[in-house]
C-alpha cells in the first residue's frame, strides 16, 4: 500500500529532527557573477572537511540529465525567457531529487553554488513574473543558511570582463538587444543585482560584503556558519522531502 | 481605402488531448480539415524528449515534476515557433497535445492542481478543446507513454499501466466537468 503524503511528511520530520543523529545541512552561496562566491565556496568546503563534515557540492545547471539539453540550446541562442526558466527549473528539480535530498538524508552537508534564487533573479531580470517563477520551484526546499555575496554592478562587470568575454545569455543579450556583450552585461547585471537585493531581504539571506578581502569574507562565513548551524530544521521542507520519499527507490513497475 | 484582413478573423487555436498519440493525431487532422487552413503542432517539436531518450541511465530517471517542466519548455518552444506565428497569420493551429494531457498526467502522478495550473499559465487558452478517449493497448509513444516508461515511480507503487489509465481517467474527468 502506498504511504499517504501525510505519513511521508511525518517520516521526513522524524528523520530530520532526530536528536540522536547529526542532521543534513544545506548551505547556499548566492550572488551575481564576479562576486567571488566560488572562491569562498572552495575555502569553506576545505575548512568544513577539516572539521569532519562530509561535504557534497552542487552547482547551478549541472545535472547530467538536463545540462546537455540546455547547453545545446544556449549554443545556438535558441532560448526564450520562458524556455530558459523552465529548463533551469527542470535541472534544479533533478538535482534536488538526485543529489541534494539523498545527501541531506544521509546526514551530509550540501553546499549549493547558486540555488533557486539564481533562477528567480535572472528570470525576473528577463521580465518574467516572480510569482510564476517561484511556483515553478515548488515544493520549495529552503536552505539552512543562504549567504548572499553582495557586489555593485560595476565591480561585477570589472571582475567578469577582466577574465573573459561574457557569453550571450550571461550578458543578457537575449533581452537587452545590445550587440556589445560587455555593455549588455553591465545593463543586465544591474537588473539581476536589483532582483537579488530584493530577494535577500524577502528571504532573509545573510549578506556578505563581497568587496572585502577574501580572508575577511572567509572568517565571517565560518563565524556565521558556526552560529547558524544550530537552527532547527525548517518544517517548510516537509513537502519537498515527502515528494522525494514517494519517488525514491522504486522504479515504475511494468 | 483600407483593405480588410479577412485571414486574421480565421485565426483559431484548437487543442486536441489524449493519451494515445495516434488517435490524437487522427483527431487533429479531422479538426484541421484542409491542410491549407493551417497546421498541427505536435509534442516534442523542440527535441527535448528526443535528447532525454538518449541520455545515460547514470544521469538518473526524471520525476513526473521534472518531466512536466520539460513538457512546458517544449510547449513554450511550440508557441514561439509554430503556434503564435501561425495564429498571427490568421491560420488555424491544432495543438495535439496541448495542456490538458500534461495536467492529467500530473494529476495521475499525484501533483497538486495549483502547481499544474501555474505551470501552464503562459499558454493561451484554446478556442476549442477536444479530447480523444480512445486508447491503444500499451501506449508507448507520445508524452504519456514516454514519461510512464522513463520516470521514477512518481507515485510509488503505481504501475506504468496504472499511470496511463489514471491519466486517461483524469482527462475524462476534466472534460466531463467542463461539459
């Protein structure tokens, strides 16, 4: 007999609030390109491992199943804002089910280099409705901690263009209609950062001043993590875990 | 003197839904009548599912929710390249399938109606909706057959056949309620 959704939610709660076990933790690093979050994520991971944590990393747009589909469409610049949003939503969902929840269930610490807030900020900057996009990501899985790496559009632009030319979608050329990738990036990232700043307030992210030195940021993150890891498991996550429990394990019988 | 644009008045979006792709296509052809009136927009015009079909097993099986996000992405492609351009030229487009098949599949897999309704909010309503209840034994092709074959259990313990049957029942329910 199939367990009911209510029974699955109870299982989720019982598992993640069991005081005898170290529960899985989800920490998200968010911010615009050029904010230095990948550098901080790597430093943070090294430190966590030295502290005895079993760490799993997941990156934006990285699922083995959906990433090739997105990549081939980006290469020919064939994505509308809706398709861009929906395909990234599919990639995210697949990683939640295949990588993030299995690791959390096993008590691991998951670092997400970008989380659903990246989808929200970029999609809204492309003109899509926040409510529509947010609901695509339901049932929502809330991280235990979200670090938002705040930089100005100018700093982001300088850091990104110093290393490479932004690609078509990164520069938002699909929506700015500006031919010069650098100029387009500058306009688009200003919109993305505006959305991020709203989201950081709405979703109570921890803002890190990413214009500080790398060492200062890292020390701040360690400290904030030590304080924040004691937070109770969010019951908002019960639906997401219950749905995953319903699907995991059994392939469809033939 | 301003010339009238008679063709614009004929623009018409007809949705044909059902679990059996062969029966849906036959109904779509009947709904279109003469090919000169317009065309038929079919599932997976964007090739998303074709790519999914050749993905490595190690990539993991998609859940019903992931499959529906991909269906919506494919539908957004069809709207952009097939449906809206034809409608703007005053032609008839038969979308076969459209949103009802996907919503019925999602309901059969246990997803909430509010999420499904939101997902397809970008799709304009069809002027006419038809459903095909016919179903060949062991539906293999089309969105429902493809998804039932490849997805994770979705609603654990449900057999493939049961997912197809429940999708057909959900479609019947949606159209009965409308009538």
